[in-house]
């Protein structure tokens, strides 16, 4: 079953004070099945961030549809968007987006607080997630007291605590060192194996090589895709690198 369906997305930015229009997305269509782990790649300016913002209901397309479990989020009214985002989507960002004046526990609780959940329910949801992510001993600490990798684990816990249909990750390893990156990617693999659907935008070939499918965006369109199937991470890494080379040199891909 498709959790996410994207149909003919187009996004044109019109400068406020005149000038040339910019077409960030031309005609993007793809779907993500329940339990998939998909990475989206492409050069800077290819439209990845614009696409992610539309999928997150942070921006609206010029035309096209985004169906999350059959509901077209493009048509949501402003007053519905925040609650829909909070109840159906989990977010993991490059810069963690944790509040420094909140403990890690309170940062993780935040989406449930905004949904009006009681403490007992919030705590019962958090404990197994914190244990799985290895941050139980850190919950009373503040973001400035822990490492980048530990902050990102707290951000992942916050994304998972609402039991989202889809986790959207925006360059989740971008601010991490190599050891923390390896830990986070292993964690994403485990979460995905538990059934969580993940869509990650990344520049990192290493991060993308952990996904089960990689979509490549070029000039505002889906240019090519690679399925993992039985390929190892090393084989995926090479396939991804080869495709990025084709994109960078302006070649055509025989998909």
C-alpha cells in the first residue's frame, strides 16, 4: 500500500518585485510504499528542498497532488495543517531543531504536549523509544550538555513518538561526525526494519547507500531511481556515485 503518492508536482517561484520566474519543480511523480526507506538525491538547485517542503506541508505546489494515505494535503486549510503535520509526519533535521531551554525529555514530549496528551501516555510512549535509541540516561540533560549524535537521537525520538505514517529526514547526518553518522544510519536501518516508512533528502552518498531505494532529482524532475534489491551498501554506494557522475556531466541515463 502506498503511504505517499506524488502526482505531477510543479512549483514556480514568482519574485515579489519582478524578475524572472524560477521553476523549481517541473513534473515530479513518485510513490512511497508502507515500510519503504527512500533517499532523494540531486545537485544543489535540483529541487530537493522545495520538494521536501511541499511533502511536509510547509509550502504548497503551483499544481499537482500530494496524497498521504489517500488524503490530499495540498488542499488542507491553514488551520488544519499544523495538526495534520503533527499527527501524521515525523521530522528529523540537519540542525536538530531542539529547544535549548527544554530538557531532551521535554523536547521529545513536545509534539504530544501540543496534541493535548497526558503525562502518563507521553512517558509510556517515550520510554521504549528512548531505550531503543540509547538515550534513557540522557533524558534530563539539555541539548547543550550532549553531543551532536546524542542530540540527533533525541530528534529521532521526537519524530517517532507520534507514531507517524512517514518520517521526513532533511540531511540528517549533515552536522554529525563520522562515528555519529554511522550510528544514526544504523539506527535508521533498525527503525525501518521495525516497519517505519522513511523518506530522506541527502547529499551524502554514504547515507543514501543505506536506503532501499534512491530517487535522483535533476532540473526539477525525477531523473532516475535505483532499487537496493540484494545489493550491498558498497554496491549501492558505487551505483549512486555513478549516477551522480552522469547527472553532473549532463549525460542521459538508460534507466
